[in-house]
C-alpha cells in the first residue's frame, strides 16, 4: 500500500475495503504501515526490536494520516511513536523501539513446540477466505489450520490454543511488514471456548522482532512460486472478566523465530447461568447477529 509524504515525518495512505475487519481496517495492516514509516525515520541501521500498538477507535476505508514523533535517540536505541488518524480522529497509536546490533556473547533461541517438516500446503485444513464468513482481509492470506479445536466449538480451557501455517497470497510479501500482518491475521486463541460466533476485538498488542532487518529475505516456498509459509503458535494465558490475553510466536519454514507477541482481547461472550456447573459458554444472540465468525469488531470498539 502506497504512502505519500505530506510533511515533516507525516504521510497519507488510502485504506481500502478489501483490508477491512468489521467496522475498521485490519489491525495488522495498520501496524505494518506504522512500522514502515518508523523504519523510514530511523533508517536500516537500527532494526525495530519492539512495537506496542493501541487500537483506540475504528479506522474505516478512505484516507488516513500517519505521523511520527521521535521520543529519544541514544547511541544505539531510538524510541518513537506513530499515530494513525482518520477524519481528525486518532484511531491507532504505536510505540516502537529501534536498536542497532551490539557485540554480545549471550544467545538464546526458541524453536517451535513440534516438528514442522513437510509441505505446509498439504498440512491441516484450508480455512481461507469465505465471503460473508471471514473478515475481508482474509482474501489476501492463505491458511492451513493445524489445531484440533476450532473457533466457536464451546470447548474447555485446554482448547484455548491454536497452531497452523499462513502466507500472503501475492508476492512480494516478505520481510518486516508481511511478518507483522501475518502475526495478527489469526483469530484469538480463546475463541474455541466460545459457543457460536462471538465478537472479539484487540485492545492492545505488543510485538517483539527477532532481528528481521538483519536477515536475508526468506526463500520462496517449494509448494509454489509464492511467498513461503510461516508457522504460528498461540495460547491463551488467562481469560476472565471479558478479557483474554494471548501469547503467540511465529517461525519461518526452517523453524527460525521471526516474532512473538502478547495481545489483550475483549471477548463479548455471554456465560450460561449455570456455568458454575461446567455447562460452558453461550453466545450473545444480539452480538452474534452483527458478527462474522472470526472475531470481528464489537459494538464499542475496533477489531484487529
């Protein structure tokens, strides 16, 4: 998506409906655009290390403005904020940290929790874009669902996790921005606990990057001429009072860690009156009537 400079550290983008999610624009796209302008300000010598995103108000299709403020700059670390507004209303705000690499003898690497060999195209179940059932942005992404539990199946706490493969349908869709979008493209891991379509919305999202700017572009997938697949794992660490916290990790096809995140999600389910007896959740009929089955925006805020 093109960004047009309109002033000192200010850009304009035109958001399109095909990247929609409920009433707002896909949060992964907004975060990817924020990362792009941040990189333009700090330069390639200081790769992004972390990004904390707050989704404040819906940002629908149409013109949006991005503005960067540098909070501080040291010998190796720069901290900055990116605001995204539409119609004069701030809808998204991201705090980013960029840091140049330094010499260090300490190294810890995380690997997927299970072997991920084989052709991802043949793994799991294809649950890609279905008009009227999945958010609009899903048309740009191809998925393979590899978890036993599926959203809205009314399972227990042990089902609040998911794993699978995803990739962008069209290239070039690689590097930092593509990674951010894919990391946010999956439904919340808590949704298999809900019974029936249930609105859910990201409130805040913290992302850490594993030196993506220092790595060569990933190879094309052996399955096709498109971008390679990325393995995703997520679990809900706690859900209570209408809010769930998910932790997620994403890896390339070689099992190398690319990014990990923690997400606070507002979930609009309605528990059964006799839930203390272990009967399970009940979907809110009014909310279900206005929701698509993959965790879209709730009546009071944006989804991502």
